[in-house]
C-alpha cells in the first residue's frame, strides 16, 4: 500500500455540495506515517536531563519508603533493569516531570489495590458470569505477536450494536463495572507477555475494529476504559492500528502526558453532519466544540485542523508515529506490514482461527502479492498417491476469482477440479480445504485477478499427510538401517505469475 499522505486523502469532489467527511478528507491535511520506534530503555539512549529525572524519581521512591512496593510483579526498589523500565514508562508519560510522574505512579498503585488488579489473572470471570464467554475471542482478545514480537490485542465492539447484547453488559453500573474488570483482565494478559527489560519487548500492539460499533451507546463505557487505561497503563502501546469501515473516518492520537492512545471518530450522516463524541480528549469535548459552531463545513474542517493537527502538545513527532489508520479494503494490507498472516484473525484477512489458538505456534505462511490484471498459480508438487494435503489461502480484500485443481503426473489421467472457480468477495475469509490424492501429482491454487487493477497482498500455507501405507514403508526403511533421504519428503512449490 502506498504510505504517502496523498494516498490516504481522496481527491476533492468537484461537485458544489460536499459532505462533511468529503470536505475534511479533501482538505490539505498531512497524516503521519507509522514510523514509531519503541524505546529501548537503555541508559545510554537517555538524554542527560532524562537520566537525571530517572535518578531523582528513584531517590523520591526511596525517600517515601517504597522498598516493598511492586507493580506488574516488578519491585520498584532496589534499582534493577526491570524497575528502570517501569519508572521510565511513568516518566515518559509525564514528560519526565518527576513530581507528576510520582503522582501518577501513586495513583496507579492505589487504583490497583482498590481494583485488585494484581490478582485479576487468577480470577475466572467467565465462570462468575457466563456471558463473558461470548465476548472471548470476539470483543477483546490477545492473538499472536507482530513481526517484532509484540503481543497483539484485537478490539471489536460491533456485537454491542445488538440492543440485547448492549443491555446485558452495559445496562447498569454494576454490569459496566464487571465489563471493565473483564477488559482489564484481557489487557493484563498481554502485559504479562512483556519482557520489562532494556532492549526487550515492552509494549503491545492494539488493533481496533470500528465496524458496526454503536457510538453513542458506548460513550460511557468508552470514557471509562480510556480514562482507566491512560491513567494506569503508561507507554504500554507501541502502535495502534484502527480499521475504519463504510462512511466513518476515524482519527487517533497519543497523548504524551497520558502515555496511552485516545481516539475519536467522525461519522458522516445523511444530514451531512454527524459529530460523535467518543471521549474527552485532553480536556477537549468534541461535542461542545462542534455544537458551538454553526453548520458550516469549512468551519468544521478549520477547527478540526486546529485542534487535532496544530495543537502542539498532541501533534509532535513521537505522537505522529504511533497511530495507523486503515480504511476499508486495505485492512489486510495494513496489518501485513506489522503482523504475519498466520497470526492475523481470518476476519481481517489472515489465517488465524480461534480453534487453532491452543494448538501451539501457528504454522508459518508464505506471503505473495497479486498485481492488478494478473493471474497467479501456486503449484505444490511431489504429492504422493494416498497423501492428504490441507491448505489455507487468502487474498486481502479478495474481489477476484479463485479455484483449486489436482493435476496427476500420469499423462493419461484427468485433471480434477477440487474447487470450482468462484468469485471471492471482500468479506470472504481464508479458504481452508483438504484433498486426498488417489495418485501422484500436484495441487494448483489459482488466483485470478485479471478483472481488477488493484494490487493485493496474499498468503498461503499447506500440510501434507502421507498415507498409512507410505508411513509403514518409511518405518520399515528406517528399521533396516537404510540411509533414507529426508529430502524426498519436500514438496516443490512454483508460483507462476
């Protein structure tokens, strides 16, 4: 995907009447690139003033007798590489102001004690409320790692568009508090995977799916979540990928003085104005800002530019690098940049299925691209008679034709249509299928993108299980002490483009 700003901002509509979103999107804004580099937390990378703040912070903790205090299982004192990582997170979140950082830390410790956050992973919240079983793996869940090793947390609140579901989890304050407890437990699972050591993996990746999210209804819950996370989990997110769908255009930004990502969304309605207040961001109430204005599109755009992109404490170079926006149709292409296909859930153009999460590390997938107007044939050769081949294949955004066939080695045999040619639409998940060969040959997966001019990312993987007869023969060969060449088990892969 072209990562240049011009790719993210559509061309201006030449028609006299514009919707708010089209006007905003066509205005001369520059969206930041996703170039964030996580802090290494090595002392030699700190500025002298930052190193001084760290020492003062540690001295203050000693003075206030925090010798027995720990957070996330890490003692704050004495000085250790892990404790330095924790302290630097709070310092970074408060711009290395020692007193502010200390206040944030003590508030966080108080909240964790009151919330019983240190023991939350020991609780079986699903057993206490079976309703949470429906949310596991759907609303918020940890799933795999990115290419650098960061744990990835997926968030999707579209299920609460159903009013019955909404009432079950947010119908009153008690239900909301139980939901918050469950959501914190999910986050704590991710934090437990972090290294908390210089040069290690010290933050997670957040992927948020905004499709079908009930905006006004979730306002209270979202405010609670954002406030709770930004106050108690500083510098825990390395990157936030937000998947935007349909008419919605979302904007997201990291507050340095909070250290956690806050985001809002603009949504275009048929009345050409639809401002959704998703939270009070750094003291700004979007609802009050836009209610103050008259219904002038250009005024909306001007104020939005000033608040979001010209407000210095928000839009610095570090802030710009921490968020990624993925529009509809480019979700898989965006996620592939950060996460391998086998670790991306199938609903986002990957190969990971919930049923496979407990089966150990995912089988690696091979990635390739399909150019516009191109047809790609993936040939898996060397399949023996009686062997069963299982495969997964996916193309981001599909909108092309797919089929699979088995071609026998014998020239007198006929090609078998394993999967007949069919049109794959954008919402189709990865294909998972298997075929048992009655004779030796090769499997050919056909990806036909000749009707489109758009380049697409794709991935596939496969597994071949030999027949029982073949396995018995191999066992007999080893028993006899033959020098069996394991290379015979490999399969020749040809990608024809």
